[in-house]
C-alpha cells in the first residue's frame, strides 16, 4: 500500500514509518522539518505544515492510507500558548481530512488521546476531541486510536518523569496518585500497522493501554529503582501545586501551567482495553519495568565495553611504552643515567623481550651453525607480542559487543522495530 504518515518523523511516527517500510509498504513521511530525522533510504520525506493546506495537499495524491500523528505535547505549554492546540490538532486535522477527501484516499487513521472530549478540561483534550468529530463526520473510512502514555526510546514520558522528580526523596502533587497505563511504542506501532492494513478496524474508536496500571509515583520509583537508586515520594498538597502552576503560567518562559495541573486530576487509563481487537493480550505486551530493566542492562554492557576498549588501549600504551622507553634511554644516556628509574618500563619490556629471546634460543638450537641476528629476532618478538595483544583484544571486543547486542535486541524485541538504547 501507499501510506502517508503525517508527523512521520516524530517519536511514534518515525517508528511507524520504519515498520511500514520494512513490511513492504511504500511510505511517505510528512512534517515541517523532515530532514532532522534520519529515516531509512526508501522512505520518502515531504516538508509541509498541517496548518497550511497548500503545503501538504500534493503529498496526499495517490495514497491508499493516511495516518495522522501530528502532535503538540500536552506535558508543556506550547510556544504561542494553549490556543496552538486548537490551531494544530483541530485546524491541522481539518486540513488533513480535506486533503484525504480531495484525493479520494481510502483510509485515515487518527492518533487521538485518552479522554479526548470537545468539552474536556484542557486545551489539548478539547482540541483532540473536536478533531475526532471532524474525522468521524468525514466521508471516508476512519479508525481512531486513543493510547495512554507511550514509552520507548525517544519518547518524552520517562524524561518528563525524571524532570518532575529527583531520586531518593521527591515531592509530587497529591503524592503522585494520577494513574497511567503506559504502552510500549513497539506494541502500539504493531497495532497501528494492523489498523492500516485490516478493513475490520474501519469505523472503530480504540482505547489502548499497556499491561500495568501505575501511579505517577510508581513510575518514578520504577525509573530510579532500575538505576539502582530508591525514590521516596512526599505528597505536595494539590492546592499548593495548583497555586504554583497557576502563578508560574504568568511568568514568561515558564514551561507549564494550569492545564498541566488539571491533567494531573484525571487518570490516563482505558475504560476497556481494546488491544484484543488487534489479537493482543496484556501478558503479550511489554511492561514499563521490563523495558527499564533491559535498557539499564544494555547501558551497563555498553559502559563495560567502553571500559574494555579503554583498558585495551592502555595495555597497548603500556607495552609500547615499555619497549620505547628503555630504547630511548639506551640511546641517549648509555652508561650514564641510573636505570633504576626506568625499572617499571623495563619490567614490561621483559614480557615482550622474552618473546625475542625465546625465538633467539629456538633458532640457535635449530641451526647452531648459522646464528641468526639477535636484533632481528628481538624485532620479530616485538611484532609477535603486538599481534597477540591485537588478536586477544579483538576477541574480547567482539565478545563484549555480542553480549551488548544480544541484551539490546532482547530489549527491543526482535521481529518488532528496534532502536538502540
Ligand atoms: N507520545 C505519547 O505518549 C502519546 C500519548 C497519547 C497520544 N499521543 C498522540 O500520538 C501522536 C504522535 O505523538 P508523538 O509522541 O509521536 O509526537 P511527536 O514526537 O511530538 O511527533 C510529532 C510529529 O508531528 C510533526 N509536526 C508537529 N507540528 C506539525 C505541523 N504543524 N505540521 C506538520 N507536522 C507537524 C513533528 O515534526 P516537525 O516538528 O518537524 O513538524 C513530528 O513529526 C499525537 O497525535 C499524540 O497526540 C501520543
């Protein structure tokens, strides 16, 4: 199929574009600055702004399906204020629907959000709700997907949790009791691919959540726990949080406001988990805790492998230095300088020197009548030693890399789209 992924360079969109491409679809990713995201060759990228119809319209020609993932984050006040949600989520969706209809594209998959409601409590939720109405009233085959928070490499949920909290002891509004049902981006993307391909989903509004229901405090604890640090949560009274965010909103450049406070008052969980419509069960889905644990194991393996690379370099340096220093000393201070100061480097050189001496002994035992020049054997010994170290360090490096890669691919689940940690 020809699939246009609007917002195809974002967190979910880039992953969806890659997976669709890997599964043989012809993919076009549209965003304002598509050049910023390295997508694989074979995925066409188009620059366009959904708030300007003329800039996006031509990308819809010849497409079989469109997925609309354009987003402004609800976690922060957008640059330009909360009215941007209406301009981008609602106005942008109107333009997408208009272009879909103009080019007779068969199917539109709209990424919405849990709780989307034209009369909702925040500008984001209202714009998402109104955009859903626009899609539902259009003359086309639509599927609406409302996920809970999505986690994975490149997502903002975990960095945002870390921004809000500190390890060991942290304060959270209301003790961090707001509930979430985090879903892994790879699991969500496989369901989105199904929504693109399978006619059974047409006309459905799906609420999708992950396998666990967690409070914000649980999430913070899991994040720090996998880093080996505890996190005790102290409740901040909601009234204090409301005052702080409402006053903060008035300050120039303050990133959050009353909407972020309001969104803490509503749980981000599904009323009924629709993952079964995609043949999934909660036990098949990746948990946040599993993801965090695998991510930290992969990071450890990476650190170990960098440490090994450094220590191998140091070994080379030591051996090289061990050879060079005495030679330099021999040349420049023959018979003069007390050699004792260079004892450590001599010790190292003995290790390698012995190779040369050994060779000399073997050669003279084999051919006593034709003694081989000791200096030549000494040099051969040096090269043999370096060769041995190079072979050993390459072997070590490969083994470590294999360990790191296997931990990483486990983490990314082979068969689903994966990224490095
Ligand atoms: N991530 C979550 O936890 C989560 C949870 C629930 C629902 N969702 C929904 O899932 C969808 C995707 O979210 P995401 O996390 O992948 O968002 P994201 O990482 O912020 O990606 C947004 C994409 O939209 C593009 N974009 C933004 N403004 C645009 C404009 N005016 N015109 C054209 N393209 C524009 C961005 O690229 P440029 O900046 O280059 O234009 C980017 O490719 C959104 O609808 C979001 O509301 C996400």
